[in-house]
C-alpha cells in the first residue's frame, strides 16, 4: 500500500473515532448546546421602580440565527401586547406612557415614560424561533412612591408672640421618617418646639426664630433620603415711629403729611378722610379728584393743591401681614391773602385824595401801601418825613362784610392831604399773612393845567417842498386839546397842512409850497385847568456852501487819503457826506469820475494810476443836496514801488511805553494786519519773521533762533504763529511783497502768556523782569557800598594825611603851602605822564584796586589810588607839580 492510501485510511479512522466519541457523550450525559432563549435585562426576576420616574426593560434574543426569530413582543400584566413606537408614529392615548422600541442588534426594549402605581405586575417577552420554538421570559415589576413634599412651602411667616406650625407634610411608600434641623442642629420636642407628623410647632414665636429650617424625610427600606429648606421669617405687627398731630397748609399750594411706622415686613400705608371715610389713596375717590397721592411704601400723603374743604382730620393706616394700626392728624388750611378791591381816586391839585383797599385771607392779612416801583412801604399813620401822606387802618366792623361773595377780613385807606402834582401815579396795596403776599395796583390822579416840558422841539427845517413833521406833547390831567397857529394865524383848516391828533400829542405835517409856510408855529393846549403855548420855528434849509479846504494826508502810487475843512455854511442841516470829482490832467471834467464818502469814514481814493497827474475838486452834502465843487487840487501820483508798510493790528499793549502786546496764549499768537497799498503792483505774498527777543539799552535785541513764514496770498489779513515758547518776548516783522520788491517791515513785540500747568525752562530771552529787578538791586547795593568805602577812605585821608577831596576843599580855603608837608606825610608816587584832565590811575599790586579821582590845587596835582581786596581798603596819594587839572 502506497503512502497516499495509507493517509486516506488514517483520516477515515480518525473521523470514525470522533463520531463514536460524540455519540457516546450524548448518551452518557455530556452537555449539549443550549436551545433558543430570551434574556431580560436587568436580570433580577423582581424589579422595583419608583413612581413618576422613567424605566426601561430590555428583552434580548439568545439564538443562533437572529433571522429565524419572529414575533418578538412584550406582554403587559393584563395580557395585552405593548405597542411599538414605529419611527415616531403616534401611540394611542392609553399606551402613551408605555411602549416598545427595537434597538440595533435586535433587542426589544420596554419603556416607561413615567412609572405609575398601576404599572405593577408581571411583564413577559415572547417570540417564535424557526417557526417551531415558542420562547418567552418574564419579569415582575413592583412600584414604590418616592419621597414627596405635599404641603411644605419654602417660605413661611409666623407672627411675633403667637404659636405657629411650620408646615412640612411628606408622603412616600413605604412611609417615611421625618426629622427637623436648624443651623445643622437637630430639633427635638421641648418647651419651645413640638415635632409633629405634618410640621414643626413653634410656641410663643420670637424674632430669634427667624432662620432656615431643614425638613428631612428618610425611607429605610428603599434607602431614599430627601429634604427641603424652609425659610422662616417672623412677622412683627407695625408700630408708629414718626407721626404729626397737626399741621398747616396753604390753600392752592402743595403739601405733604408723613406717617412712619416700623414693622416686619414693612407696612403698607393708606390715608382716610375722617369726615367722609374716603380712602385718599384711591384715585377714583370723589374728594381726591387727582389732587391726592399716597406713597404706600413710605406713608407720605401728598396734596397737590390744597382746598379749604380739605381742612379736618385725616387718618393714617399702617398695615402688614402681622397687624394694622391707625393714627389721626388734623390739617388746618391757611387762606392766602387776596386784595378784593382798591378804589382809584382823582382830585385836583391841592385837594385831598383817598385810595381804599379791602382784602380777605385766613388769618386776616396785614395791609401796607407803597408807591409802584419802590420797595419802601408807607408806615401806619403819618409818614415821618412827609406827613401829608397818611395810612389809616379800617376796622372790619366799619366795612362791608363781603365783596363778590368773599368775606373781607382786613382794610386800610391811603390818604393824601393837599395833593401835589408829584403825588399823581400808581400805588400798590400789599396784603400779607403767613400764606403769602397779594398786591393790587391803584391810581391816584392829580389833575393840573397843560405843560410842554416834555416837548424839546423848538426848531425845524424844510426845503424844496419837503414835508416836515412838527410834534407837540402836552402834559396835563385831564388830557388837553391842542390847536395850531402860524404867525398868530389859525391853520386848523389850511389844506396845505395835515394835523394828526388833537391831544395830548399832536403832529402837524407841513409842506411849504410857499414861503409863507416858513415862520413860527404855535401849538396851544387847553383843559379845564388852563392853557399853555409852545413855539416851533420852521426854517428853510439850503445846500451847504463850498468846501473850504481838502488836505492831502497820505499819497501812494495808487491811492490818496484826504481830510477836509468843512463848508462855512452847512445850510442849516448836518453834513452827511463828502464827494470828490477827479480826472487825468489831459481829460475834461465831462470825463471825470466821482466818489462819495460818508462823514467820519476814511476819505481814501483808490485805483489811481502811478506816475499820472490828476485834477481833483470836492463838494459837501447835507439832506438838501451837494454844494458847489471847490477846493481844486492837482497831484501827480508817485511811480510804482514796493508796497506800503503793513499796519499790524494789535491789542493788549503793556509796558512803560506801550510797546508790548500780551498774547492770551502761551504757545501761539494770531498776527493780524491791514492790507497795505500795493503802489501800483499787486501784492503776491507776505513774509513773517519772528524771533525771541530781549530788551537792552539799545532796544530790542533778537536771538539767532528766528523763524520765517512765507504766505503766498495777497488777500490774507491774519496768520496764527504756533509752537512758541511760553512767557517769552518775540519780535515779529511783517513784510509785503510785490513785483518790485519788499515793503518796509511792520514790527511788533509780543509776549506770550505763562504756562501755569508746567514749569517753563529757563531761557535768556524769556521775561526778565524778576531777574532784572534782582540784578538792579544787587548792582545798586554794590555801588552804594563802594561809595561808602570811598567816603570813609577820603575822610581817613583828610584826618590822617590831610589828603583827599575834603582836605583839598579845606586847604584851598586856608591858602596854606602844603606841598612839602603833604609830600612827606604821604607815600610819593610817580607823576602822571599825561596832561589830560580828570584822569584815573589804576595800580595792580597782587590784588584788585579801584581808582579815585585826582584833585589838584594851583600847580599841585594829587593822585589818590585805593587798593580794595573785598576785605580791607588802603589809600595811596601822590602829588604832581605843573600838572593841569
């Protein structure tokens, strides 16, 4: 037998052995593979579910081929098949709480959305496998009730001094055990606390019982634990802290009443009108009418406008959860004064006048009088400095009780004896009480004859039939009637005049068509007390006479400035203008040009041609017209040249000579100027040069830190210089330029303001007032000290050596020969080599020396030198003969 054959035989033998072994095991108790089955997860046969919670049971098939499994479902305790949630398909109402759902992998889960007590019982999962095997698996569900707080408000409010049960009712299945804690300490039943099944009883509540209480429930069988915090706040009944028993309010004004109470929680307030029992905090209340408002949190009652009927008792009510209290306050209404009547009076001068005043108010007001426009009140009785005016109080019993239905409570009369014209005018009756002040105007009329004291017009002018108005104002009481007269002839009916107003003011419009209307007009005022006349002279006006002189003030290449000596005769009217007529010399006056200037304006004629001869003549103008041409002038204009010097406009000059302009700013200055005459060539630019400067004996000295700005525009009149130094003097030059060249520079010295926000660094060109003052004082002190030293030295030389200025004066008076004596007494020096008079010699001998004046008598010259080492002074004098002084 070959190898292959032997291999086939061996494999067959092995297979037979394996089959025999397998058969033997089946026969003799070896385990077989399990059949198809279902597994429920969780796997406990009895499962406990809490009522109200979600729950889930899983039925998992344990089969060889899941594809052979059919009809997998859950059976509820009542034998009904639990419906599936088919991809969100809506379930029936009865099955909404419980449904099944196929999970990936083939599991079928039973879902309880919220477990209820009726969900208890046996649940079976069933299926069919391979169409022959019916498999199933069951589980029992028992339900329990979780701890539930049925009646346990989280905030509870006992009232102070009462007994109160803090509610905490708990339900659970099985029944729970309840205990209490406060501030982590266990509460047990004692004299103050009683632990009950439905809460905690607190006896005789105090404010110390405020706090957080913990109600804890335990179910030992299920191991469930739950608790609830309850905030206990002790309420305190309200008590009044601030009240008002009575107060006054002014009628028509706003007022407020305060009622303050303490309590816990803070009380809420209301106000009640005692007489009507109305709640004033109610905006619909009949008495309120929108006038009352109550702040329920602060207890403030506000009355927007007090009425008289508001007077009486008002009740404040403060209320909170713990109680209610009341307080009554009385409101009194003050009625402000009102002047009910003020009778005017009219009397003739010299008669007695009386102004009666009557007023109301509660309490009765006090009545005063004063003149309108004055704050000084007249006193009761006669006036200290003017006893012809008398104020007399009137008793209420002596007057009517009512005016227009309102009760009079006060009265007084203002009496003027022998009234003067100055007494005429307005007077004020003043009624005053604690509610305020009331005033009313009355008029005392003092009648008098007419007067023209307020008519200043005495002369008028007209011309060329020009209408003119003549006005008279007559002061009189009663008003006067005015008539007009011309040269003692009535002109009331003259058609060439028009009269407006018969008095107290009357205006007569006159159109003088004829010379007869020039003359003296008289207006006559008349009333019952007399007549008065006023005259107005109407004159005829003429054009002014010739201009006496036109004076040339300034001439440039293109402009001339004139001044005028006015005409000898102004024609009766003021000058209004001056006019010039000018032409080139070769032209006629028919080709001349005109220019008119108003009076008191610059009389500048512009636009002339350089190097051209012109003829000028002038005239003056008033309201009548221009006078004749006169004051002929002939001038030849200068040739084209550089512009005129610009005139710099400045303000704020200071200094002894007024040459410094103070800038209001520390770091900038606005330079302004007038456009100068261009002298025939237009200005094309300006140059501005500005340098720090300081004042010296020779004038203002510039520093070398100068800046120049070029402004390429002819019409600029201002430029702001920036980045300047504070508290510094600047010299500024402005030059105008045209096609011919630059003008003479206009100059100005400007001092910038101090910068108070910082310390400006020292600069030699900054303001040197303090430094200069200090240096001057020091130099003066030094010079004074030197003069004193020289005087002392001269005096010493005079006393000791008979030398010096004092010795010379004394010796000259005595005429004594002192040549040799003085020479022997003083150290001799070399004679002066020079014959110049008034010379000074300076000697350097290891220290600085100051010179002394030489003094000579006759043929003797004395040379005195002083050595000064800032500590000691030594004088030496020499004499030189034949030396001229």
